[in-house]
C-alpha cells in the first residue's frame, strides 16, 4: 500500500501536524511519499521522496492550484490513498482532490480498526467504522490522533512540481491575527468553564461565582461564546486559549474534541454533566452526574463556608 | 441573483445516542430534531445578503431527509427563505457524502445559482465534505469555514477560521459556494408573523430517483458507542452527597482547596 501525504505550511512555517501524517502511514503499514506546498528553508525531516511546490508561487491558501499540484503527484505515484490532516487546510482541499479522482473520502479518522477507519459521530457520542468502496481513497486524520513515536528523522529526496499557469478563481488576501486576549487563562491555577449545559446567559454568573469561590478564572466552551453568553477572551479550545491549570471544572460541557484539545493538560479535571456518557467523562478525573444549575450553587455554598 | 441554501435536520446533540437495529446509524426514536447548527448561520448569511441587496435575490432552501425534515425547512423559510425544495429520502442516512452532494448538484445544475451557502459540516456525521463536493461538481469557486462574509459587486470577501484563532482572508468571484462556521453571524429567531407567512411559501417535493443515481464511494461498516477508557470516578445520586464527596476529593488530590 502506498500513501501520498499532504504536508501543511502556513505563515512561512512547516506545521508540526505534518509529522502526524507519517505516523498514520506507519500505523497503516504503508509506504509513503509526501507533497508540500512550502519552501526550501522549511523542509520536513522525512526519509523519503518529497514533492515540493513553491508557496511563493502557488500560495499558502489556493485550493484550486494546490489541487492541481496534488493531482500531478497522484499521476506520478499512483498512490492507494491520499492523506491530509483534518484541518482548515485539509478539510478544504481534500474533497476537491476526491472529486477529481472520484475517490471516496473518509473524514477525521481517529483510529484504525481491523482495516476500517474509525471516525466520530454525534459529538463523539458514537463511533463509526467506515470502509472506502472506491479503489483509491482520500483520508483526513484528526489532529492529535496519530502522534509520531519518536523524533522525526531523515532528509527528503526533493522533486519539484510546477504548474503551467497560476490562474485561479480564489485570491488570497492575507492573515488576520488572533483577537487580543483580555483574559490570560494560561496562568490561571483554577478554571471553571461554562458550556451549553448551563442553559442560558442568565445562568453564567452562577458558574463565575464558583470560579471566584475557588480563586480561579471563568472559562467557556465555543457554543457559549458564539451565543454571546461569555466574551471570546474566555474561550478554551482549538480556536481559543490552551490552558493547563491545577484544577479545571467543566460545567455542562459535553467535550467536543476542539474543547478537549485546549484543556486536557490540566492536572485535575472535574466535569459536571447530566449525561453520564458525555465524552468529557473520558478525560475527567471526576464526573459528577447532575444538573449543573443544581449542583454548582450547592458546591459553591460549601466552598464559601 | 439566485441563492441556494443547503440545510440538514439533525438530532439535538445533547441527546443520548444508541445504534439502530442494523448498527449502521443511530436509532432515531426518542430524539428531538432541529436544524443543523452550522446551517442556521448559512441561512442567516443568505438572508442578510438579500436584505443588503434590497430584497432582489431569491433564496431557495434545499434539504434531504424524511418527512420530519419539513420542520427544519419551515424554520429556514420563516427566517427569510423564499421557496424550498425537499428531497424526500427516508434512507438518506445510508448515503455517503458523495451521493448526497451528487443529488444536490443534480438539482442545482439546471438552476444556475449564483451563490450557494451550506454549513461547514453536519453535527451528526461531521464529514465536512458535501458543500465542497457540490462546488466541484458544479464548477463553482469555493471557500470553507467562514467566520466573515461580505459581498460587493459580484465579488465576495471571506474570512476563514484557521487554527489558533488566526483568520485567512480571500476573495472569490461569483458563482461560488461557501461553507459557514459557528459564529459567522447571529442567526435570527423567526418572528410569529414570519412563521405565519412561511406557511404559504412553496415547498417543492422531489424524490432521489429524479436526481442522481450515483453509487456510494464509502460505506458505514458499523456504528457503536466509543469504548470506555476507564475514565475517572463517576459520582451519581443525591446532590448533597455528591457535593461532600467532591469536596473531599479536591482537598485530597489538589492543592486548591485548603
């Protein structure tokens, strides 16, 4: 089996997630070649063939051109699967390649299961095994699901890719920096976070009261921030802040992967959720199965005593 | 301008899920269904664009699913959609993203939509493929994961959400398809008068047989609850007892309560 791995490069840097692709290929037992739209100064450590296209010419984000570059490498290598990270780059580009090849795509693989690919469904409350029915397939892997076992090594054997033209329907304008963080949660020793399970905006002060009783900061999950219940500066997760407090209390947070990625390094995790099967229970040291709005006030009162 | 918004009806994600009898999807009984959250942002963005252009664009709402799907369609119409197409398919869940997208593209091909909005993914399946496949099949320019959208004279400027809170800005010419991320806008609640008005709007019904007959490219082999990794301690029962036990644990295991 041969895998074509599509590396990632942004703001002039090779992204570390690129190494997870190789780890995935190793788990598959597949031979691999890699493609990167990047630069000579940021090559991955990789003992194999690397198709390199110049990001200065083909853009960091230009899915039309990147698709053509991937197809060129597919033509040369005839791989069984084309593997992307399930990221803003990968989920945008992968289906374009899949359609061009009329290949089935399996999205956001979290594990391998006897030759089939395991993915999450319904907020990770269910798992699904998926099998491609097309000869060749496109795969995207969940960031963090396949970690490299050791330090990546090797010097890639370069082969350059060029397109005959760079006309494209998409014009990349530039990047916007992340919003300024009003609250630096990264230094907080205790964070008490509100999730959708708190029910409504009026209930957020109840969670904030526990945070303050424990001498900590208020955090929040994405849905609560999107709903305008809590300011973005308190958001914990992939698109918010990454935290590592001594104690993290997740109130009414089901535990989407994006949230877990931001707080799983906490020393001690308490989750309060009325659903005993909520994914947050997988990483919590203690799961309190209760209605947040009943439990939290009672617990805060006890702390205050 | 002709706008298409593709929406899906999904279960409330706070529900408890169990596999169906065939172990190929979840059991739908006892689940409450609603519009896929990402799609609410897609509908809202379409309606805002219509308002910006003085009401000129016509917004068609499309959804695939069983009879219950009509409820999500009605909500989209009450938010400001003009007309709807319901592809009535009781076995929709057996179709993979390629088949679903092929049906949508097959319908849209003859309609010459200038702009198509979809959610970036569904909350139940979460493949993040259907919108992009539709764009490719129709030859539209496409950008995913929008947290910003503006339109000016045939060009749209989009802000894509990248990892770490960074955003990528790009310009696309119409015709185009965009997929919407949470937080793109603030989806409106339908007002009572608009809910009443929506009842009079056309919902055309189509069957899968009238559209694409593409075979699947991927198949669900099985669906099951994730294996429990052991996890931590689970405290159930009386609130007072839970409070006392958690207090004891935190005093013992952490330094934050003294």
